[in-house]
C-alpha cells in the first residue's frame, strides 16, 4: 500500500507548470526529473514485487521440492533486502531534493503530495527491513 501512495502521489501531483506561459510539466522536487522518476520506479517495482510474492505464497504449499522452497524463501529474503536499500535511497534522494526546492505557487500546490511521498518512502524502509 505504501508503494501505491508513493508512486501515486508523485504521478498525480508532483508534476507542475513553472508558470502559465510554459505548458511543460516539471518535477516538484527541485525540478529534478530523476527524483520523480526514481520514486515512481521504486514504487512500481515494489508494487509488482508484492503481487508476485503474494501469488507465490498462495502456491507455496504446492511446491513439493525442498530445494525449490528454499530458493523461493531466499528469493523473497533477497528481494526484501534489495527493496529496503532502494527505499532508503529513495527517501534520502527525495528528501534532499525537497530541501533544495524553492517554494513557488506551483510547488505549494503539490507540497502535500511531495511530503506524503517522502513520509511513505520512510515507512517503506521500516516495512521492508522487517520483512527481510
């Protein structure tokens, strides 16, 4: 759910117009497109990873080989550790870019979404570390 909040808030409200004459949408995080793209990418990876491992957990009892079960568990552990790292980087990157952002009319409109993305990326670190 946290990944949906992060990439949903970035996609919906973290792209704003700098002024009324320029129709180009800019990322709210210090006008750094990489910050928005990274937050969206990590959120989507986490979302689809959760769906994948949920389905694997549903069919875990049907896996008869002990070696295959071990591989599934180790894959889940590795994926959780990897996403913990990705969320930590996302939190640090988004927070840094938000600190460098100068407030304007467009930025203030999407400020709550930016803060929500930062907050839920921090919560995601805790959730994925506990999952690992």
